[in-house]
C-alpha cells in the first residue's frame, strides 16, 4: 500500500500540480486510513479488499473524535486516493464513491474593522529595513487578499507597479491577476528601491519580492510572528493572523458594494460557495448598522 500511496502523491504533485502543503495534508489523512486498515489485516490483505463498509466504519471512528470539517477533509482524501486507483486500473470500483460527507458547520471568519486595519498597518517603523519590508507586506496583503504562502513567494516578475496589479500562483498552480491600491503600490516602491537593495547585498540576487535573513524569502511561520507582534503593538485584542487580513479584505470589499463573483476571482476560490461565507459577515454588519442607526431599531 505504501508504494501505491507514493504513486498517488507523485500524481498529485506532477499531474494535478498541487502544492507541497496540500500533498502533505493528503499524506497525513492516508497514513491515518492505512493505520485503520492494518487493524483489519485478517480480512484486508490488499487495497482491492477494501469495501465501502470498511470505509463507513472508518468514518464512524473519525466522527467520534474529529470535527465534521476534519472528517469531510479525510473522506475527500480517501475518495481521491481510490479514484486514482480506479483510473490507474489497479482496482475496478471506488468503494468510497457512495460515502456521505458530513457538511461542515460554517463559522464566520474573524475580521478586523477598517479602523483596526489602519492601526495595524501603521505599526511598522519605515525608517528601518525590516519596517519598510513589513509595511509593504501588510499593505499588499490587505490590498489583495493573498494567502500567506502566495505573499511570501510573490516574485518580482509578478509585479506591475505602473498598472497597479500583481500576478500570483495560487492553489493547483493556477495563475491570477489582482489589482492593488495606490498605498500598496507606494509601499512596494519604497521597499524595493530602499530596504530591499540593502537586503540583496547580503545574498544572491533573488527572484522573490520579500526577503528575510541573508536575502532569502521569508517563511510563512516567520510572517505569522511578524503580524502577531504588530497586532499586539496596535492594541488589537482579537486573534490576528495573515488569514485575518485576507478575510477582512473580502468582507470590506463586499461591504463597499463589490460583487461576489469579483471577490471570488480575487481570492482564487474555485467554488463561489466558498466565497459566500463572507456574505454572512456582510449581513451581520448591515444588521448592526441598522440597529445602531435606525430611529426604531
């Protein structure tokens, strides 16, 4: 089974173009599934012996200790694995095909108010090398709604500062163009012509925009620490992560009248239902405004 898993992961990387993080998530799910199958070694001697009843039992075990969202993700991994095996002619039928996926409860994403965003973005000291870089990263993140992985791996070749947009490589290797506001463009110009030139001298000429120690790109974890520190400095009591600015970007656009389809494109969501959660945030905001401003709330 391990050999089949390796072939599956290679397929995800090469043919599907999925990121290492996504492939690792599939790997974790399948390791757990294989561990379950080993407990049934008496009846399951090869992958072709696995039935839908085995998978239903597995799902029942997961449901007893994981959230519906985690169970759904795990089922998706198992279903994709068996779909691959059928396509490769290794098995004849997909035993996971008819397994029901529990619907995850939709939780409203945490967002910042526009005033909190302004306070956060004002924290970096742009008289320093790191401050210029951090200011540019925060401005770009809020202006475009990039995922943190897209932000830290943003390439110089993806910037068009004259026209005010950037091109990023999203999930599944899909490219998308996102407009930027003037403040983000100005912050980028300041960083690229100033602090970044100092960083380049400490290492080889890099292709990535945002640099860290010795001219190397920042890690996702490194930027998480940066944004948390600035949130603390800004006196924001909410939990703030890079994804918080992505959520805020989407919610503030919708509150300002942007259509859902445009927000979907900018966020890089394949399915518009993923984007629709932000409409709940917008409705909540409208209700609060109505209660606050209407003479008969």
